[in-house]
C-alpha cells in the first residue's frame, strides 16, 4: 500500500484493471436479475411501511378518542386564555411515559410487533413463491430454446434436401 502512496498513478491503474475485470465478469442478465430482486424488495418495504403507518395512525386515533384528547386540549386552551401570567410548560425530555397511558402504549407496541411479524412471515412466503415461479419460468425458457433449436435444425435439414 505504501508503494501506491508514492505512485498514485499505479494505484489508479490497478483500480482500473480491477474495475475492468469486474465488469467482464458481470453480464446484463446478472444485472437484470439483481434489479428485479431489488424492485421486489423495494415493493415489500413500501408495503410494510404503508401497513405500519396505517396501523400507527389507527392506534394514535384510538388513543386520542379514548382519552378524549380534543376536549382536554380545548379546555387547556381556554384556561390559557383566561390566565394572566405565562402558562406553565413541562420540561422537555423529562415527561414520564408511565403517567401518560403507558400500559396502553405497551399493549399497542406488542400488537404492532405481532402484526409486523405476521407481515414478515407473509413476505417470506411470497418471496419463496416468487423464486419458485422464477425457476419455473427459467425452465420453460430453456425448454422453449431447445424446441426452437430443434425446429431450426429440422428446417435446415429440409432446405438441404430440397436443394
């Protein structure tokens, strides 16, 4: 490595050789397979994200209605308007979660984790099914290529016989 520090051009040349060797080992089919897999994973991540977002919104809405948050906030704003001095505000970062419906939040977290695990299980099953379907498609493509080459060879034989 110290040799490359003294001669950066040699390091650059070695790097170019490595990149060229790497590029010669990768085919367009390999790149296509990888991009297909990445697209499927991206779709699964988006699906899981949307599912989690929906579940969290539902939990927050139910929590808000169960503790009647809107009414309490309206009352708080009215008290703030009626008061003469500045309103008291809690110090940030020191709010005790247990005092703010902590048990309810813990149950919701457990439920969300359970749903997330279910989604992951379904996702893994779908990934296996997708891989099976891909292997079937590859097998069918191979079979079709064999049939085409057989048909082409028969056509060539017919053309030779006719001449």
